[in-house]
C-alpha cells in the first residue's frame, strides 16, 4: 500500500513535491483503505486512498511526477547492473536554477509492507549515490535498517554477518538496497520487491506498440499466471460494447473476433481495431490483475483513446469496496474532466492539481488544500477555473495578432 511519494530537483520539479495517498478527512470513509498493524504496541491504523487523479495544463509537470516514480522504480530494479564510474540515469536535475545543477535529485517513498511502515529514500548525482536510507516502524517507532552517505554505510538492524560483504560489493553508483536484496536479506528483499511490484506506465510506454507487445508476449506466454485474468478480461470486453466477442494469440500475434450476421466468429487483425479497443483489450487484464492482488497501478494520460464512460468504469472498480477488497490503488494523470463529475464520487483529497509557478517550477496541491472548497461539483468548478491548474490562454491578444497576420 502506497502512502506517500516525494521528489525534488527532478526535471521541472525543483522544491519537493509530495504525492500523498493519505486521506485528509478520516470522518469520510469513502474510497479509503484501512490497515491495522497488529505488531504495534498500541494497534496503529493506516489509511490510504484507493485512487488519485492528477490534473493540470500541458507542460505543468503532471507527467514528470509519474516519470519520477517510473525512473525511481526502474533504477531500484536495475542499479546493480551499473558498472563502476557509469552514469546514473535517474539523475535529471531542475535546469532553470544553476544552483540545482550541483545538487542531487531526491526520491522517497512510504509503503506499508506486511502492515509495517517502510520509508525508503535515495539522493543521486550523475554518477554517485549521495544518500540512501531505509527506516521501518514495526511498533510505531522508527528503526534504522541502514543509512548511507556516499560510500559510508552505517548498519542499523537486520544485516548481521553479511553487512560488511554487501558494503564491499556495492559501488558508488549502485544501491545498497538492491545489493542486499540480491543477497536475500529479508527486509531489503521485501522492500525491493514491494517497489518493483508497482506498475508505472508513462505516456510514451502506455500509448505505444511496446504496450501491445507486453500484452501478447507476456500474458499469453504465462497462462498459469494470466489465464484466469484473460478469461475474465474477455467477459469484460464483451460487456463494454466494443463489438469484440473474443481475442486470442495465434501464431505469435493477437487476433480479435466479431460475429457476422449468422453468428459466426470472424477473425480480425488486432491492429485493425480502433486504438481505443486495442487499449481496452490490452489494459483490462492489468487492471483485473491489480485488483486481485491489491497492488499499485500508475498511468499517465490514462484517458487517451478511451471513451469517457469506459474510463469512468475502470476508475469505479478501484473505488468499489466490494470489488477492491484487497486494497489496490490506481494513480493516473489525465485531462478528462468527466472523471471529476459527482457520480464518480472522488474525494477532495483524491484530486491532485499541478501547475507551474513564475519560476517554471512544478507545484502540486489537492482540492482539500484549497480553503473554502467542500464536496461538490468538481468538474464544473475545475472547468470554470475555480480550482486553478488550468491553462492561461491569452485568447484575445493572439486573436488580434492572427487577424493582423491574415490581413497582411
């Protein structure tokens, strides 16, 4: 369960931005997961939102927040492959400040793993891990697992015996967490696996042929894992009016099937389907898999190619307590304001708004941070500009320029 993700000095993000899944109003139980830590001296309850939307104008930094989580996750998974003196791809500082070019990019995540809070943080430069820490809270009290400042790594709790060996094998551009996970140190392995289990789709990966390849080359190749999910996905596809009655992998490619006028199945190439139909077919197994496992799904430009009714339906599955009984979480960036309509029951703290300030820095806030805004018609208020994070278009100024250009 994701509680918080923080990032600073990354792309358009200068000062720290925090994407929080912790509800601001515990009196309102809608769309909230509750977990109890049975190991706490006084049972500690943790709460998290089932979904979160990110809105804002083009170039405001919505995608950079999701890109930060994507790159952070990827670096954790792959850092042990780094060769000595190699560059760290995660480092991508805010370039509108000269001072920031000498500072590290910082990332931190709060996760509930086995009902225990884990806080993992890392700061990187272009070729070196500057800081890295893992803290856990098994009884509501902070316990240091390890703390790192460059190559000075201080042992906390849980690395008896093997700690010195792991230190010696960790280069300046590799994560200690990854090295410890490879050595099967249980607490490191749990943290590592919980982070890489998060599925993050950036806009370029979600809306690409590579996404369709994942669908055909992974899901159909591992029917032991995906078989039941694919079967349920076919049922979903039939019920959302795509006209597709079945899909299968045949000779290495996906085929779809429609019924003709005498109810015979007619085979079509997958690429002959609309982009929206392709997206739903490939995306639905991932959604269903996340719901079954109670896992985290993050998507940029979620609504692109999807009909608003289908986008709303997918969102509703995560916000349905009977469907989402395992506590799956869905985070998405979008321009689709219909998802803000009252019938979708989004809370104020589920709506994140992103905009740039006068210095070109990305800032993030939620509707619940805005004074005087209660529950209501967020779609209407957002499109009217009452919530901010909308493009400021100098319509009349440009209109006159355009008239002069055409008349010249």
